C-alpha cells in the first residue's frame, strides 16, 4: 500500500471506492495509479487537508491485483430489488459497457448490446434503455451552449463536463476554470431525469414507483448521481424523495449480476433496446472513447451554425481522433474556425491548464476525460493485466469507431427519438424547461485543500 512513504487512504464515507485491508499485499499499485496516472495523490498534502481527497475515478481499483481496493458494490441490492412486484424496473446502458463486457465471456471487444438487453430482460428488468440516447441529448444542449458562447462572446474555452472525475478535479484543484465548464449534465444524469419525468408521464407510471438503474464503465458515477443539484424529478413533480438514479453499477458489477443470476451470456439471443430513450446515434456512442464527445459536439455545432449537415465524407473529424495525451486542432466549421484540444487522461490536464492560465495557448473548446482512452478505460470496466492493457483498451475504442463507420444515424440531432422529445416535452435546446432539467452548476471545493469543512 505504501510507495515512497505515500499511502492512499480511503475515507469510510467515500461513496464510490472502498478498501478491504485484509486483502492488501502492500504492492503500491493503487499509489502508482493515483499519483502517477490520475495525479490526485500528489496534488495535496494530507497534513493540511486532514482527510484524503478522491475524485472517484477508480483507476486504483483497476490496478489492485487482489480486489482489496474495489468499487462499492450495489449489484446484490439491485438483485434483491428485482424480486419486488410493486415497482417498474428500468436500466440504462452506457456506450463503453457494450464493447468491454465480452472480455468477461471470452468474446473480445465487439458490441454486445443486444445480448446485454436480452440478459437484463431475462432477469426481470421491464425496460432496458440506451444511454447513447442521453449522450445525444447532451450534445443537443452542449453544442447549442458552445454556439451561444461563441456568438455572444461568452466565456471560452468551454470545457466538457460529462466526466464527473474531471468535474471534481476542477472543483477542488482548478476552481478558477468552473465558469468555463459546460453547464450540461452528463448523459447518464440527463437520461435518468428523462426516465423519471418524460418517460414516467408518457407511460403514466408514478415516478416514485420506478426503480432506475444505470450501468456505467465508471466508478465516479456512483458519486455523481448523489449530487443534489443534478437530481431534478422531485422538484419537477414537487414530491420529495425521488432519486433520478437509484443505483449505478459498473460493467464489472453487471457481469457479476448476470453470472449470479445464472445467465449464460454466450447463448443469449440479441434483443433491441426499449423505446423511447432506447435509440442513439453513433455520434452519441462515440462518448465511450477519447475525443468522442468533441467529435459528436462538432457534428451538431456545425448544423446549428450553418443550418445544414456536414457532407457524409466530412462527418469524421480525423484531427480529433487518436490516443495521444493531448491533441489539438484548428477546424473549419463553416461560419467559424474553432481551436480545440482533447485531454486523454487526467495526468495530461495539469500542464494544459497551466498553459491556459499563463495565456501560452488559446482554445475555444476542450474535452477532458479522466481515464486514458476515455470511458473504455474507465475504472469500472473489466480488469486488465498491465501486459494486455493498451491492446484491449485500443480494441474497445476501435470497436466504437467501427460502429460509427457503419451506422445509419451518425448525427445526434438526426436521432428520431431526440426530435420527438424536443417536440413533445423539452421544446428547444436551451429552453427554460431544458435548462431546468438538463443543466447544472458547480461549486468551488478548494476549501478541502485547506482542511475546511463546508458541506
Ligand atoms: S479513485 Fe482515483 S482519485 Fe480516488 S484514490 Fe483511486 S485513483 Fe485516487
Ligand atoms: S473518463 Fe469516463 S469512465 Fe473515466 S471517470 Fe470520466 S466518465 Fe468515468
């Protein structure tokens, strides 16, 4: 556990990660992950903070060889909720889950969304939704926000805010950049709010009778869904006690849930996601990999700026693809030229943020994802050995890019279910209702570095 005197301590109230001391062999891998990959452990002095600081990214769980450090497990609670007859059970699957789950069943990194849907229906979920829909919704709001900031000379660069580990990092270590963060909630939290409001009204199901579960490649989502400011269904219905998301399971927990429910994953037939909230564009699917949020946003921002879609051969932005730690490009979007940057892994964020502060670089739009390769390298994905790590993460990423290449709908704003939800419920991107349900705010938490208690 100790490495050069540094030790990772997990608070008992950490909502995402816990440690079983009995299993710890003091190999120091968790320290390496937190200090060298995520940089959190070297960003603060515990003598001053008095408490450990954690952004809940889960990279320490990925490297721990003994399961001593692991995500807080919720899948058994979900399994027992499935026995209940008095509730409607919904579950939504994030993009990166479908291209990693096959590894647990010796199937590789193909897209296994059809088998996931079928397995989850078999164990008792009434509706299985696709968070690619939530990603499309995020892009509608985020691309509009970007265009508005550019047109109205608002605060730039705008940073993406769909990675909760990055949001926490900015709140604690770089609060001066909080006005730069997009006010959009993440795909998962948008999807959950839509399930408990739009879907509940449409299907005439009492929102307090919906059990809403999310499967993510991400441990930080376990913390994110507990943020008061992102939960909106209670306010919407003016009834207290409704959580937009009831449980977040990691991809690993989904595998355990299926295995412990005696599901033979390999023999499952393929089934379609439930509708509505079950259809996504391939741009939304790109959220699962580094550069994907940027690429999806650029495709729709082009439409908002120019009133027409990109030509088919210009839809793929080669400039933002790749796996380098920081990538930058200057892109012609018709009416504007945008300077963009992509940060692939938290360890690359600090030098870029410092350069921006010193005005050594200048951008309009920046994507930051805490995990290397993006969410396909998330802290809740199937564990990989150090030897296979690069190759497997690359395969997961390529599988998503392959899906984009062959997809019929490659633009978020062309998703028919997205068109319908704006027509029937949200009105327009950035409308008063959309702002109320789909946007959020951030808090300066640098007081934690001074050992102060504010919450
Ligand atoms: S979850 Fe991330 S920030 Fe928290 S201890 Fe582990 S590596 Fe560090
Ligand atoms: S990159 Fe994705 S998986 Fe990793 S912390 Fe951010 S949202 Fe979660």
